[in-house]
């Protein structure tokens, strides 16, 4: 007996938008401009929109009668089947998303903060109500990374994720590397170009990358990683001089978000600037581009690179999730053999090489005293550069590359180095990212 043909969907799918800012307007334009997917079997229409200021002029032409400040005009609207949350932040987004899911509506969101802080709860609510919560746009803008981790890579045990997932910081660090510019000058330029907010804290202090790597870690390692468990450092302490010295040593500097799993030590998730070998592809990811490297036990190392922000790339990811729901495509993986979650590893136990730059007194015996402090902390020196000697101040830059050492040991050594009379200033401490030989 032949299988019955799947009936074509001729009904219109109503979309409710929570937020009509830059990204929300781009999503609405994509729906209105192409009647959704261009597929007559899955027509889309914007049924309701919630905004803070209904009178504000928008970058998309919508019927004003569907624009409201009342969230229930979307959440409780029987004509809305898919809620698209583009407000950002934890509150009131969590309330709106959870109410939508409990009301039997699918939800698409680009909100990395709410997914980082409350994603486990929201995914459980979605499962309880047999609806989908999709969030491709929450990490990497237009780069497809959530979908592959949910579906295509489930045969793999993911071993590590390394990512450049904040375009603002990558723009700043790229300009510093290529032009020798100082951080404050490049930050001001990024703000003038619209790449950085007036308050750049979320970007330059690493919070944005922290939220995103938390989302990826939950998917890849089936483990909830609280914000407090993620080591975070921003880029304010990186100086133009560090790029010059790093280049001499064969490296550049990027803000990395990393999640690495080890069967013995557990899952370590960290965000910090790092020296990256010039020979690896991620060293060439410049400007506002993002990149995510995923390593699986079967597939090896995969690279995903592209525009990590901006209205059109983000709208591409949002609309892709909408169409996946409408067309009945896969949501989260239904694999039965989900691995057990990992224990959370401590940053204190992380082992890597370190780059130290110190301003020291230019006199005999300085290096010996520094080497003794490091040696007492079980840290051996790999190489030393003495640069920029200043006869007037009788000082010099001392750049030290260590052999692999334990984080806790290095932090103890740093405290001791700062107390040495010969050390005028400890200018930079950066980790060196180690890449396995497998390609």
C-alpha cells in the first residue's frame, strides 16, 4: 500500500514580533518583501508587533493597527503561531517567551542573554508543550552553527569549541594589530561607525562572548554552564605594543571564547584575549567577522565563518528558523544516546603557555630574580625578548614566553613578580592558545 502524500499547507502562518528594532525591522521586511519563503505552501504574514513606542518611525512599512505596546497582542493572539522575540535581555524576555511556549506557540529568538541564563528552563517548557524553541540567530549572526550542533554533528562527541563571536572586539583588535593604534582610539572609531555601543561594556569586557559560548557549550556538551563558572576577561588590558611583540614571536591576539571537554577534568569554558599562532585560520579572521571552530571525534575540525552581526545576517538566521518550523523540519535533536553532562572544570587547573610583558629596571640581575620567582612556581621560561630600552628612565620592556604552566601557579607567580623591586610594572599577561597537531 502506497504511503499517503503529505498534505500541502495552504494556511497562512501568523508571525508575532516582540521587538521592531534594527533586526526586527529586517525580519519584517524579509517577510513582507518576499511573502515569507516564496513557497506558496508556507505563506507567512506578520499578524502583530509589540514595541515600546508605537509612534516611532520604522524602517519597514507595516499596518499601524497591528503595532501595540501590549505583549498579549502577540502572546495571546490566536492568529499568531510563531512568536519571534528580538527584544534582548533577560527581563521581560523570559516571561514573554515562557508564556508563549506555555500557550502552545513556537518561539524563535536571537536573545543570547536569556538563553545563557534561563535557556535550560525555556527548553524544558518547550518540550513539555510539544513546541519548538529555535535560536540560530543567538550566536554568530548569519553563521549557521546552532543547527549543525543540534542535528548534523550529533554523531560526534564534541571535543572543543573555539570562537571569535564578538564583532566589536574583533574589529578593535584587528585595527590595533594592523595599524598599531591604541585601544581607546580604536574604540572611539568603532563607536563612531556604529560597531560599538556608547557603553561598550558588554562587548569589550567579554560579557557578550560569555553568553554565546554558554549557549554553544550547552548544546555541544549537554551541560549547563553557569555564568559564574565561565572565566571572563575583556580586551581593555591589551596594548598596541603587545601586537608588535606577538608578531615577532609568530602570533596575533584575538578575544577567544572556548569550551573544551576532558573526560577526567571536566568542561572548562573561558573567555579571554589570547595569542593565536599566525599559521591557524582563526588568526586571519579580521574586522567584524566571526568564526567558530568545532572539533568532533569523527569529523575532526570544522570552520564556520561569516558576518556575526548586522540586521540582514541576523534576519537570515531568524527567518531560517521560522521556515524550519513552518516546513516541519527538525528542531532539536531527538537522539536517544545523549551523553551524560560533564563536571565543570576549574580555570585554576588550565595549562597553557603564557606571554608576560613587564617594565623592568635596566640593570644586571633582573632576569635572574624574575626567573627565580617563576621557577619557584614551577614555571619554566621558553624565550625572552628585551625591547624598548629607555636610558632616561633606566627601564626596558621584558617579554617572556613560558613553557606550559598551570593557571593557579601563574597567578601566584604574578603576585610575587609585582612585589619585586626590579619590576616597575607588569603590563600584560596573556595566554597562548594551544592547537593540537590534528588538522
